[in-house]
């Protein structure tokens, strides 16, 4: 079994700090590639983050409404 880290992506808006506004899946949930797993907020913009792989949400590393920076670890997906 391997894991995939989900990190705060580089954003074109120039913001270095964004807020994790909503988790769309729970720990242990099965996800598919392209499935939305969380939302980030930068100012008025909402950025949806999707799973890049099939797997299970093994860990959520940030709570809703927490501020995060570029490259911060948001979640870990366990793959088979």
C-alpha cells in the first residue's frame, strides 16, 4: 500500500495563505480520481481540490477554517 499527499497547490492569485473552508469527504471515505475532497478559500475565491487517485482518505491534516500556506499538507490518501 502506498500513500499520496494532498498539499496546498500554487495559486495564480498570488495569495500565500488560504483557508480550508470545507471538507467534502470523511476519513475512511473511498474517493475516485477527479472527485472533490475539499475547498479552499482565498479572498472571495473558492478553490476546489480533487483527488488525483483512487483510494481511501487516510488522514485529514487540517481542520475546517484553519489557515494554510502553499505546500502545507492537507490530507493523505491511501492507495492499493
